[in-house]
């Protein structure tokens, strides 16, 4: 463990986590996250461009792009906060590592827009990119936390549609079970560095609304002919079992899953790229997965 990781864990556990546990207003949480995200490190030569995919605003994050493929990435934030602005620095770093353009949709958030608003926006973005001329096997899907769960729900919908699938997918600490049945939610409540249990439960209520939480959890979805998936999470985080059980669920359906589990790292620690050594290494592992998949022949759709 690096000295910087020790410092980060101490700060998150003793300062950030108690504050988040006391915030009950989604608007306050959003504005706070947006301000904090200004401190995330932009890599040299990062470029950000605003766009609109159908009715959904989006930001393109790029850094020395040389390849035609793109990463369609859904930000985390419990479905109630976060935006392209909070995650674009991390995606610019990933762009530099993969030489690919990254697209971050500004999907609708709860509680103003509960399920299925975010999934509908994700589907709109996917279809719009295809209309623009990108082929499915040029697109990598990605996401973190709630955005990782959203990405997996989108992937399930694509797989179930019978249409061409993306080349691959990856997720950082995905939130995959909105029934909140994972044992690590309780077992890791103390070791979890940043997410208070009450905040997870509150966010779940906002996004689920009147729907059955199991029906909108990718953990229980079907993924016929699923492309390769890379999952990364921490052994000590509250959502650990959401990742471990997602791996098992996907493998049971025949998917090729790469699992990358870390010790003592906080939830979605890759956001601290450029400052935290463990974040830089974690992103390089994801980039290696993506680069490997780009070198393979296109998916056989027959």
C-alpha cells in the first residue's frame, strides 16, 4: 500500500464518509461532488467537447486519440449525482492509455427521474452512435458504481435484443444488486472507506421508485452471447459482493469474465488517477484488457 493510499483512506474514512452519511438532500450531494471533482487531475493534452446524442447531453473526453473505436462510459454517483464533469479527467487518462475517444452521457438522475430514465438514456446513446456510423464492434462499454450497473443493464438489453453486441465491457466497483442482498453491505460496513450504508439505501429508494428492485438489477438479468467483461473492485468495499456475484452470474451464462480484485482500496479509487499510484496501475490494467480486445478479430454475429 502506498503512502498516498494510506492518506486517502484515512481522509475518506474519517472526513468524507461521515459527511456523506449526514447529507439527505440529493441536490446538496450533487453540488458537493461537482466542486470536489475540480480537483481530479487532467492528463496533459486532454480535450473535452460537448455533444448531444439524441436527447441526451454528453461530453467527449480524448487525449492523443489514434484509434477509431470509442468507449461509451456511464458515470457513477448512486443514480442521484455525478456527471461527465466529475469523471471526464479519469476518462481522458483512459483515452491516453488506449488511444480511443471516450463518450460520457449526462443521463437523467433520480429522484427526479427514477428508473427507467437512466436506462432509456443509455439505450438512446447506444443507438445514436450506431446511426452515426460506429459499428458495434468498435464500441467498448464502461461504467463505475451505479454507472457500472447501468452499463450492465444496457449490455443485457443489447444482448437480449439480438442485435450486434459491443466488443467488450468493463466496470469499476459496479452496483449490480438493488435488492441490497449482498453480504458485504454489512460485513464490510466498517472497512468501507467512503460509502455510508444509509446513503446506499437512500439512493436505492430514489432510483427504484415503484419498480421491483430485482427486475432492474443487472445481477439477475440475462446476457445471451455476452461479450468479454472486465470487473474491478476492492475486497474491503461495501459493494464487493455485487462484483463477485456478477462475475459468477456472467460466467454461468457463458461469458468470458476477467476479475481484478484489490486490497484496501476505496470505492472507485481510479478517480484519483494521476495522484494515487494504485489508481494509475488499475487504469493500466483496464487499458490492457481493452487493447487486447481491440487486437482480436470482430465478434462473429452469425
